[in-house]
């Protein structure tokens, strides 16, 4: 069993590289890293799951093996087992599947059926309303013995800090993308209002009101009507009459079929 002090990283400032385009992908990245590190610490193959509870979003479980993932998801549904306990902030270690711990008889039976004989579930301290648990599974008994457990806990501290930072970076990127979209939408609306003001000789407030009313009448978003007005400029739409009606009606994909009149 490998238990070198190199795994005590809590005070080194070292962080893990966790990459992913989504929160679920970040969890998968951490699960793979955790399985690799824990296997090195224990000197025995270890599988891993990361269960992430997110504010106002469905929980997700990332796993390095289908059997491990099924166990962790079963706990999400039943609320019974070490992962469920870790999500509430408590550490759990199952040294072997023949112990006297009778808290989760159904879980221990499932652990054995999945081919595992020891498990360790660790709470990951996150921020901004997130909660997470790192659960490790081994096919051999007594893998997470006292000689290895402190090093795994040290790693979990670094894992929690790394996941917290990765989630924050992703949240910042999402916010930046939303702001860019909002800015682009605002620019289109302002441009369309400028077109209306120039053609109808009205104020910005009146142009925006006309744009809003046109959007309501067409059951469209204001930015969609604004975009239609901007795109129609290249088509040489006559600048006569009501600017909003002229530009919107000139875009046939936004209006219904023309009404035929009797000669």
C-alpha cells in the first residue's frame, strides 16, 4: 500500500486541473482524477463517483464505472448509504462487506452484488449552495484502512477547492455569455429604434413603445422584431408610413399569408 506524504497537499496551494463544458463534465473529470489518485494511494484499483447537488437543478452523478454509478444513484433515490451521508457532511468508511455495521443492509448487499467489498464516501465542502460527495469503491476488502484514509482525505480537501474554483469559473463564463447575448440584443433594439425615430420623426421612447407593441401583436420577442427591421433595411424597404409596420410586414416569414381581395 502506497501512502507517501506526497499526497498531503492541503497546505501546498496545489489545485487539480478539472476541465469540462458543463457541471456534469467537471464532475466526470474529477471522478477520473480521484480514481487514479486513490488507486495510487491504496496500491489497489479504485473506482470513483462524484455526486453533485446543484441549486435549482437536478443532481448529477459522474462515475468511472457503471456499477459504482448505479450504487451512488440508488442512494440518491433512497437516501440510505455512505454517499447520502456524505452529502449531508459526514464521512463514511466501509472497510469490508462483512462488518457489523447494520445501518444500510440494502446498500451493503448492493455493494457486494456490484463486485465491491469496501467503500469510502467523503463530503466535499463547496460554496454557493452546491454540495458534493466523493465516493470510492474497491473490489478488495480493507482498502480504505487507517494507513490510507488520511491521505485520501488530504486529496479530497484539494479536490473540493479545485471543484469550487472550476464551478465558479464556469459560472462566470456562462454569465459573460449571457451578458454578451443581452448586449447584442440591446444593440439590435437600439438600432431598430434609431431606424424608427428617423423614419417616423419620433422620440426614442415612442419608437421603443411601437417596437414593443409590434412584438406583442406578432407574439414575438422585441429583439426578433428589431432584428427583422435591421435585416429588412438591405432589402430597400420604402421608408414611408409607419416604420415598424412597414419593416415587419415586409418580412414574409413573420406574417401570415396575404389576404386576397376581390377585384
